[in-house]
C-alpha cells in the first residue's frame, strides 16, 4: 500500500495556517488550523473513507490554556518546560543536536524521494563531520 502525505506551514506572515493531508487507498485525512492575530483558531479535521468506512468532519478544540497562547508566543507547556529547566538545571526541550538532525532529515527527505530509495544521512553531512561536536552520546547515535 502506498501513501502520500503533505504538510504545509506558514510561519512568516501575520496569523498562521497549517495543513496536513495523508492519502492512500483506504481514504484521506485532512487537518487544518488557521488563525489571525488576536483571533481564535479555526481547526478542521476531515476523514473521508468513501465506501470503505465511516467519514466525517469535525472541528476539534484545544484546552483553553493552549487556545489562549496560540502561535503568538510560548504555550503553557513551553513555559512549564522553561521553568523546569531553570529550577531543575536540566534541559527539557530540543537540543542543538535535535535541531541539527531535523535539518539533516529535511535535506535527506527530498533526495530519498527523488532517488526512490533510502538515503544514508552520512551522505548529507559534510565530509569529516564529527557527531560528537553537537553533543551526541553513543546511545543517541545508535
């Protein structure tokens, strides 16, 4: 079974618009979220199964403390993580290594799609790249 998925995110304009679509022969899922500055989020979730099963459309809501935070600053969870990091002196959010690997995978994905096969991320990294320079431990490398 082949699946197709797309994700669209606009972060560099007033407000926000996100869309995620996943399709295969069993159906289609389409989720969207949009908001204007100072406005409420508009969420929509569509599941279409055709003759294969139940279909429907819903408008999910966030808990009030998330909805109030929106995309215009840190959420409740980000604030909680920040306080824990200060009071417990332990990182609770993404690390430099997490950021690096998200970029590396973002670079490898279109190469894999173009070739139609898996890509060794070592081919994406610069020659002589030392993973220890970005704080990876041996467990994280496995």
